[in-house]
C-alpha cells in the first residue's frame, strides 16, 4: 500500500508542470486575423466580443440565459416576456434596463434588410415584452443571433455593449479590445484581443508561422493543406450554406426556366474539386445533421431534363455574380456558369467586386441557430423568404421547405464547416455552435 501511494504521488508530481502550463492564466493579448469585417453581423469577431444577446445558443442547440435570465410565452406564442438580468452595466457604467434593450432592438429593426420576427417590443418594469402577428415558438433561440445583440452609442458615437471586451482604439490596421473587468459573465482570461481584419489567408498563415498571430482562419478548401502542414486546427459542423439564388423576373420569370437552371448545377464537382470534399452536398436549407431529412431533396445534376424544360429557349444577357470576391467563390461561380452553358443558357460571370445586378447570384449564408426550427427560420430570413410552419417537428419543416424550394428561387448547393488554426501559446480555445472562436474563454501561455 505504501509503495503504491509513493508511486502515485510521484506520478502526480510529474504531471504538475504540464497541468500548470495548460491551466488558464490571466493576462496577455490574443492576436486574431480575419478576412472579413470584425463588426459585420452575423459573424464579425469584434461584434461578438463587445456585445451580448438576450440569450445564447447552447451546445445542444437550445436557448440559454444571457442578458435575459428567464422567459415565458403567452397567447399561443404571439406574446413573449423576457426578464432582464439585474445589475448589468454597459461598458461606460450605464445600467442596462428593459427600456435600453427595447430601444436597441427597435434600432436594429429600423435598419434596411432587418428581419425581426416580432411586430413590437417594449420595456415593462424589469422585463421586455415582444408581440407578433404570427406565433414565434423559437423566439428565445432567434434572440441569440448576433443580429439582435444589444448595443448603445456614447456621445462620441462609439459602440458600447455589455460583453467581455470593450473597444479602445484602431491603429496600424489593428482593432484593440481590452478586458471588461466588470463584465456580468466574469472577466475574460486575457487582458486584450487584437483583431487584424481584411487579411488574405496566405498572410494570416505566414503571421501564424512566425508568431505574429495566434488565431487565423482556415477556409474549407484549405483544410487538407492545413492538416498537411500540421497546423492545430479546430473545425465546426457545417454552418455555411452555399446557394445559388435566381431572380424570378426577366428571362428567368418562368418557373420551368428556373427549374432547368437548378437541374443543371453540378454540386459534386463543387464539392470534390473546389471545396476539397469538406462539408456535405445538399439541396436543402438545413444540414442533414440538424434536420435529418435533407437527403429527401434530390441533388444530382440532370442535364437532359434541364434542356427539356428549357424547351429550346435561350435566355440572353444572364449574369451570374458572387456575394464575395474570394477566389473559391469566383471559381464556384465560373463552374456554375459552365454547367448552365451545358444546359443551353447564355450566362456570363460578373467581374469580382462588380456592383451590377445579376439575375443569378452565388451566396454564402451563415447559420447561428442550433435547433431545426430556429435554423429554418434563420435561413428563411437570410434569403428574404416567408414561410409559416405549423409545428416544430421535421415533417412540418420539410413540408414548408419543399414548398419554398419548389419555386426554384433558392438552389442550395453545399453546407460547409468553419475552421481556425491556433498557435502554440493558445490554451483552452473552443468554437461556438456556429463555428466562431470563443475568445473570452481562451488564454495564452504565460499571460504574455
């Protein structure tokens, strides 16, 4: 017994240095680089660090308390009441109140393109009340989207939130955020986060290799390359939908013509060649792992049917654009244009960054929700679609989705994951349900 105790004690002592190295420390600066705008909803990294939402999406997909501690629905989900967490302050010390929450959400809904699922919101004592013309059974989950983050502006116009970091400045291409010591959720482990945005991926990887960056992006088409280079990669579930949208007017006003275009696309080529077999081929607005029914939507290319539906007509002057200027999106757009040419369409791809209106557009839509009904409602909002679902079960969702996709204005193509590479000094980095790094929970080796 004594000998066993001594051996066990020696093993514990031997393990202590390793545990001490990996245990989170306060202090230091995390340096992250991205291609996009750090303030852009839904996936701007600064937006997520500075602002909070009423709820947050848990690992299991349901809504968890954040700025709201509890909620209740009345009138068959036409009215919702959310009780605001007490003693929460904005980063300038101003108390968070129900009126401040309602004002922030009203401001969000007043912006062009906003898709608020309620008709009115107002503060009532310690709670915020939402009313809607249609039932919104998944409102708690929808309020976890960063589009509905709670913000206010100070006299200088600076954005203030209640999140774990606050903005201190922008210099030399870097946005600096410092820890909010009084954050209601607790102080983050690091002292600051430095965000360098609009960085090409090759520059990000170079900075990571020489120790100038701690966390960088790994696009799905480069995941294999990152693994071959032995980068420390964290990958999410499929959270980005790649889809072709078709304007139902002009040369594509006919549903048969749109259906012909949808049947012409070769999803497998996009999946195998451009995106290096990452994610999943889809013809559904939801990933298979979330809905369980996406396999019911046929995704094979059918050129003969496409030509038959086109009926000899050759629509001219069609332009196919891409929602961003990244090389994979441009390549994917060119590949789709080639598919359409094979089916008899006269299509030209728009120049990268072109502002011209395109009859067809390749778009990438990010998914934040973690449950089927909330994800479905989110995707409808992303693509400006309306749909009423009677229930939350898969059969009800499938029925409504089938009706929407039958119009052939949205042609889902691929569901793609998100991935990030972390440097050697980063500790305890995890990804959120929608694939974004949880920087408030991460730390750096030695707090440097």
